[in-house]
């Protein structure tokens, strides 16, 4: 097992996540432009993937996204209707 430690850009607290060696390699590949976060980590939750992608911790994701779902986010054009 590998541990990835990241500092949340919102709360500035450090958080960590355990990754298998295979996941650690896939994270390296993702960060170097190979595939999307969803392709590299289909087995991980949205919260885990967002943390690996942006560094936002689960608590800050809750403040940003609400219940973690983005289905209620609409484009600016949709708000004008």
C-alpha cells in the first residue's frame, strides 16, 4: 500500500488516502495525461476521485458540491430560461 498526502486548497489541511501500488501507478499516469480520472479509477467513489484530481477533502467537497452530486448544476444559458 502507498499513501498519497495532499493539502486541501480550500481548508489548507493535509489529508491522505491509501492506494494500492497499481492505483499509485494509475495516479502517476493520470497526472501525466493518460486518461481521465474516471477511466483510471472506475472503482473509486466520486469523492475519492475528486480528492485525487483536485486535492479537495471530503468536507470541503460537501461545502462546494452539496450532497456530492452535480446533477443540479446547470450552464449559464439554462438559467436564463
